C-alpha cells in the first residue's frame, strides 16, 4: 500500500470516528460503526488503530497540544499581562472554532480516557491552564487585574471561552474578530481590568 493511500485510509478512519464521537459520544460509538462509516474492514481498522480509546487519546492530545503550542508562541510575542491575556483569548477562540468537533470531544470525553492516555492529556491540559494562571497572577502583581482566587478565575475564563464550540457558527452575525473582541472585554471585566486598545493590524 502506498504512503498516500495509507494516509488517506487513516484519515478516513479518523474522520469517521471524529464525526461519530461528536454526534453520539465515545461510548455510543462502536468499532464496527467506525469501520462502516470509514468504508473499511475491521481488519483494516485495527491495522491503523490499536483501540477506540487509543484513537480518542490521540485526538485529544493533538487538540490540547495545538492549544498549548499556539498559546506559548502567542504569549512570547507580548510584554504586559494585559497583552498576554488578549493573546490567550484569541488563540483559544480560534482553535476551538477552527477545530470545533475535536474541541467538543476534548471538552466532554476526558472521562472516557484511562491510564497513560489520560495522564498525557491531563498533563498537557494542566500546562495550558498554567499559562492562564501565570498571566492572571502577573496581572494581579502589576495591578492590571484584581482577582481573589487565581485558580478559580483561570478555570472560569477557560470555561467561558470554551463554550463557543457549542453555539458559534461561522457566517453568523459576528465574525471571529468581533467575537474575540467581545470575549476579551468579558474576560477583562471579570478581572476588573480596563480593556486595552486593539493594536493596528499591519
């Protein structure tokens, strides 16, 4: 089997599983149903994945790693905590809207993972959440933010921003840039901070 064909089959399996996990949930998705939707035999399916859970762990690890890497790059280009928070919100919304089904699965199916797969996803998630906590803590020290509990504040902002995957649709009355501006303002209000002026786009 050529590399191109192999990659295509793997993509078909992954896309079928992604759609099913999103539509009916991990536990509601059977192995045979994935094979049927992907148009492959069970033998072929198991050639490309060791188990249904391993495929879920792969998807979830990819999602949180994308968030973590993009967020790390974004905050490196900023100076103040206020700028860093804006950058984090922008990354979070963009990744969740561009990868809606993956992010929905990641949001609700951590409970379905166990063992090493779960440990890996939780470690990456904690690292990502840590970027938000460090940013809020830095803003509290600088006087830009006023917040009592940094951990709870970070979780609250993340929950609010993650929620866009369940209702936002591109092509609606608000584009991604306008949505980001609104969510940035909501985050700053929650932290009792003044909204910074958007930088001119070059």
